[in-house]
């Protein structure tokens, strides 16, 4: 895949190329390697311009390639983190930092350890790195056919890849991961950013890439959702579910959050 990727000095060897599966002209690839060590983290930090999350899987990726048309889309750690706000100028961030601090019984250095001159939640709107000289994503009204994805079709390939994770100084969780599911007639990739800042906010950023093998159609959907922590807690309390357990489940939380941003695109020839 093209795109920035990890610094060349520690890029995976041929033996670590990952797990690939080809079907009807489409090739999906996932690579899952250990957490980066100190030297590669230093290289990544210098290249990004911000300190990386606590757990960074800098060599991991998930990708889709059309072997006939020559285009590809990949999701990797560097490109995702490169979309994080590096200015620290988000008013939303400042408001949440103050709110979080006000909920703590004892004000100590924890807040200064987390609030840095960049988006300390590592929120990213990364929609994938496209590699193509002949194709581009453009706005579309063609939606992903959920009814086809709900069918009990055989799954020929499935994998899940973690890109990064941070526990926000033990006050929540922020993480980015990808899942790929390939069936006989179609495939779906989901790249999900999930954040839970305890007593403050829930946030989800989903990018879905859908491909239909019979028509060649490729659709990319981006959905951003977020809601105040207390509002989500109250919704869960009303269901008499185990609220604390449900708050750790991104799939359950995604059902409860309102949409704050949405886009739909289709891959077309230039």
C-alpha cells in the first residue's frame, strides 16, 4: 500500500507481510505485529510531531485491493494518527478537560498529564489511504445495502486488527481498530474509533468500505457519533442492563449515540 506507513527504518520484513486472501479480483490483507519498541516509537513521534498513544501497533494494517483495476485502500496507524488535531485548539477539548477535572474529588497532576498541546483523545477522522492513479471517491447517494450484509452468507475471510489504544491516564479508553469480513459476493471493512472519557463523553467515528463483486461498486460511509457520558448512562439505566459492562462495549454504545457528522461516497474512475 502507498501512504505514509511506519518509518522505513523498521518497516516489517517480507516474512511479516501479513495475511492475505484473494477472491473475484479483490484482495484483502491484514497484518498484526507486536507493539512498537522504543526506537520505532521515537521515530514515529518525530515524524508525527505528537506523542503517540500508550499502545501503538505501528506496523499493523488492514487493506483492500482491486487487483484488476489497480486501486487500493489501506488503514494504518501512522496515517490515522496523522489526522489527529495537532494544534490543541479545539474548544470542545478544553471544555471537556475542565469538566473532567471538576468531576474529580481531588485535583492533582493527572489533568496536566493528559491535556497536551494536541488532541489527547487521539480522535481521528481517517477514512483510509487511497492508492490509485485512475479512481477516486466522490459524493454519492448510493447506500451500503445492509439487508445483504445481514444475510447468513458463508464468511470466507474475517480478521480484526488493532491500530492503537490509550487508557487516558486511567480515566477511560480511546482506541482505533479495523475489521474485515469477506463473503462470496461482497466484503465489508469497518474502521472504528471509540472513546470513553469517564464522566464526560462517548465518541465513535466509523468508516465502512463496502465492495460488491458482481457490480464492482465500492461505497465508503463515514459516521461520527457522540454523546455526554451521563446521557448514555441514563439510557442504559432505563434498560436495567449492567451499565458499566455495556459502557465497555463499542457496539452497544454505537446504538445509543446521536449522529453528528455523516458522508457517503462511491469509488469512480477519474
